[in-house]
C-alpha cells in the first residue's frame, strides 16, 4: 500500500483506461479541478505549482455510495465503515465551485492513487470561469502558471462501472469537515453555503468521527468552524442528518 507524504496509508489505484492515465507531455505541468477535499490546501500532498479559485460549468456534485472494488483505506476498514464519497458528473446548466490546481506532471500518478475510485476526465479551459483570470499567464517560463493550450486539464469523476459496495454508506464527518473548511477558506461563508446547496444527496446519514477521524487527511477545526459547519449541514439536511 502506498503512503502519502503525511505518513498515512493511501489507496492504491490501478489504471483501467490507458487514454486516461498517460502522463502529459509538453511543459511538464498539468492542472486538475478539485471540487471536494482537494479544495482544502491542507489536504494536498504534492508540491503543487499554483491553485486558482474557479467554477466548472456543466458539472454537478453529489454524494454516492463507494464503488465495490479496490482496497479500502485502512482506517475505515478497521472501523467497519464504508463511507460515501463525493463525486461530480456532467449536468447541463449546472456549475460548481472548486480549486484549479496546477501541478507537475510527474505528481499525477500520486493524485490518481488518491482518487482511485474515480476516472480522470479531460476538460477544456473554456469550461472554467476563473475567479482571477488576470493571474494566469499562457507561458510558465515568463512567470505565469502555464495554463496555455499545451497544458492538460482534468477533473475526477466517480466510477459508475462498478456496483455499489454493500451496506450503509454514511458521510464521514472528518471528511466533510475537511471539504467544508476548504470551501470556507477559498470562497467565504457564502461559498460554503453554495457548496452545500449545489451538492446532491445531503440527506445521507453522517458517521460522527470528528473526535477520532477516520479520514486520513483530517484537519483541525476551530470552535467557530465546527459550529458553522454543523449549522450549514442542518440547514440543508435537517436535524435528522446528525
């Protein structure tokens, strides 16, 4: 089992589509759009080049049961929990906030390993609304971040080719905390509530592991953050969600 730089065991990922896993050529950079835990910079484990707040058009987020295939993270397996995971799929007239992460191409295998329940899909720069387009230059050699035509852009889409894992599939509170903290830091309180509103299946039960996190890249919350996140969840899912 592979380990990430934090010392936590990481999920092993096996390529199932050669076209999706070829390391891009060109400038040595790639970019991928994170819409869940990747929005929280504290969870990133590769030495990224840059990150830009953005909005991906034509996609919508949802919680869904984890596919029944591949190894389970050691923490959740030991606890007997098969959590839901956050995915996104194409949806006309929809859009989601996230972080466009510019990374070195040689780090892509490590990101694929982290996202082994997902297919890596190509997207186009035209699919993105950048919060600060002026901060992105075409040519990385001139001091920009290389989002020109030679840079491959990706988003990770949850696999639908495998059946769902059997049994309940709750949302890990420790994972949700990491996601919510990322949206709060990048998009403010309004962005946090927008994340909740633009994500389907928030009626999914919550597995309360905040005090003993099962998520391997768990974050520390302030008391104000914990209170805000709990209130945001109740607003969309109702008191029964807890």
